[in-house]
């Protein structure tokens, strides 16, 4: 009898251990399943949050207009030659010695007339905040900016070191004011040196001279005579590169000059479409 009781107690203890083990196993499985479900939910939430962030991020698009070159310079006479089927009956307007006294007024006149141009600037006209503001205003109107040296020195009469300072100082000032360096370079008096040509090329500027101009000659220092000679000169040709300056009489002659060219069927070249400034 005693042996039977001991056997029964042993069997009971074994059963209890088996049942406990089964309970622990089931609890473990339940916990693991809950953990897996939590992980899956967390993963889904992370994906959704990531997708929302991606969808809300603004897409940056370039607003800069890409313009194909339509004209290229002919260094034999500094005229602009059409590329492909571009209109050959055109002229290019350029204004030197800006921004002295009348450049902003001239820019506003050309803007009203829907005529593009290059304003070639001198560093000695970019010394004060007011002068720099004038340059910024001209640039903001959409006009191309060119480098005409710091002090309007004759490059052949100064050293290479001085030539470098004359050119690079203007580039630095212009870039600081409008955010980009000049796209064109014109030497004072149209006189370049081998050094200046090389430097201009390395700076990525288009070297430019002119076809004709008259407003520095005494007989053309009035609006009426200047208007007449600019439009009716024998040197007028398709693609002519026209030189004018920041002068009172030139500012007064501008509307008549534009009207005279249009009456002859000429259009005006956008400097941004000249090959070599890409």
C-alpha cells in the first residue's frame, strides 16, 4: 500500500511538470507572435511615414532658360554671323563705359523698346554702393554685362601683371554684385595684347571688338546727327556690332536709332544667343 501511494505521488508530480511545461511553451509562442505582429505594424508605420516625407519634399526644377547659340563672331570685322537658319538681318547693340551717368536710363529705354544689349562696365564706375546698385539694376533688367577693364587703360602700355589686375578686378566686382562674372570682354580703344587674349579665354569670356561707332567724335555729339549716322552709315551691314557709350547725346539718340534700324528691317541680337558664352 505504501509503495502504491508513493507511485501515485510520483505520477502526479510528473503530470504537473508536464502541464507546466506545456503552459510555458504556449505562453512563449503567444509572446513571440505578438512581438512579430508589433514588428510588422512598426515596419508598416515606418514605410508610411517615409512615403509621406518623400511626397511632401518639393521638387527642385531649374528655372534657367537654356538658349541655343544663334550667332558667332567673325573676328575679321567683328560682325555676328548667323548659325543655321538664324535671321541674318540683325545688329548687336553695345554700350561702353557703364555705369557712369546715363547707363540706367539707357537700359530702361532699351527695355521699354524690347531691345537687348551688352553693357561693358569699367571698375572705376563700380566703387560706391550707388554705382553697384546701378549695375545690379541693369543686370536685373536682363542685359548682358561685359568687362571693359578697371581704369580704361591701354593694355599695350602696361605690364602683364597690370593687365591681369585691370581685367580680373572687374570680374571680381561684377560677380560680387550680380552673382556671375561678365560674359564678354572689350579692351579700351579696341587694343588687345597676346596676354590679354589668353587671360580672357582662360576666364571664359568672349573677346569682342566692334564694327563701327561714332558717338565719341565731336560732330556726332548730338542726338540728331548721331541717330542719322548710326543708321545710314556705309559701314552698316548684316550682323554689325555697334559701339556706343554712356553719354547724354547717345541716351537721347537711342529711341531714334532703334526706330531707324527697325524701319530698315533689322532685328536686334540677344547677346545670350552668341556662341562662346555657354
